[in-house]
C-alpha cells in the first residue's frame, strides 16, 4: 500500500492491497471457505485517521496482507481437521459394520454345526433302533428253529391236547359213577400181607405224548410279574433280549409214603392204600423203595 503526497493538507490513498485481500477472500469463499470476520477495532482499516498517522512508512500494507494470509491458512487447517474427523468417523462406522457382519457369519456357522450334530444324532438313533429290531427278528427266528428241532414224540399239538383233556374227563366221570368197593382186612384175611408196589405193576408206563405240562413262569417273569407262556425260552424274555437267562424251576413231583407209612398200610389192600394216600387212578407216583428220598441239606447261615 502506497501513498502519494500531492499537498501537505490532502492525502491520496492507493487501495490496491485492499482489492488483493478481498480477491483472496473471494477465491477462498469460492473454494468452500467462509469469509473471515474482520473487526474494525483491531485493525481500523476503514478509518482514514489511522492511515494519516502512518502515512510516512510503507510497511503497513504488508502487515495487512500477512494477517489476511494467516487467517486463510487457519481456516484451511480447520477445514482439513474437520475432513479428517469425518473420515475417522466413517472408518469407525465401516469397522462396526464389518464386525457386525462377522458376528452374523459366526452365528450362521454355529447354527449349521448344531443342525449337523442333530442330524448325526438322529441317524445314530435310527441305526440303533434298526439294529435292535434286527436282533429281535433274529432271536425269534432262532427260537422258531429250536422249536422245529424238537423231536416229534415230544411235540404236542392242539388236537392232541384236546384229546387228552377229553379222555381225562371221561375217566373221571366213570370213576365217579362206579365207586370201587372197599375191602377190610378182617373180611378178607391173608396169611402173608402183600406190600402195595405203587407205580410198578398196577400203573401203566408213562407216555410222552400224553404229558401235559402245567404253565409255570420262569424266574425273570416271576420277578417282573409278567405273563409267561411256559415255553423255553418264553416270548417275554425273547422280546427283552434275555433269552439266554430264561430258566424254569424243576416241576415238583409227589413223593410216595415213607417206610413207617408203608408198614401201616401193609395190612390194607391196594385200593384202600390208594384211597388213604389220596392217589387218583392213573396218577404217576414215585416208589420210595425204588427211588429213596434224598437226604436233607443243612443251610449254612
């Protein structure tokens, strides 16, 4: 900024540096900067008294240019800082979005793994169920094979069972209709009393086809209180897969009288002895002379 002194009373001012400063401000405004607010109190540019005071030197205009340049630089710095902050905020948002997407992907992978595990468990259960069904089928087939391997003379069909039951009923009716006369030893004296050989001469031999087994429950069915069909192995044990442990107790047989009882019955006849013992006609009884009783065992408490 320069001044020309034409007369000592009047002063002429050159306003080119102000135009330059305003030109910078307009360019900065076009580039996105806001016009700075210049306080007239600080610089007092528009008061001619100040210029009249410093009209001697020419360094005052350079100071104004530097001041305007510093203001523009500060504004540019502020704008750069704001842009950097915005970029940082955008970067943070992008990172958060990426983290959210990664979490969603992890959750989907976990759900897929859980579904695969459930499918594997279901397949294993189905395989176990199929194996159990196959085992039960095989056990039933083996049971049928064993039943077919039984000899014919031990097999009892339904027709034979019906015939046996009907014949037994007829014999019982005949015995009831025709009671046998009782013979007293005084009316029929004998020099030498004969001992009744029960089960040897009077009773016919036992036939296997006529044998009718009473339904006896096995040990497993007794413990669990199940209905046992009496077969060996029985159907409940075959269903539960415990056919090997299916066992029955030995059928209890009636024993004959002891020696003292035989001595008492020696004086009686065959019919009286049978009636006294409560033996039915056609019933099989063990002879104590041929099959002596086994000695009693002591319990080891």
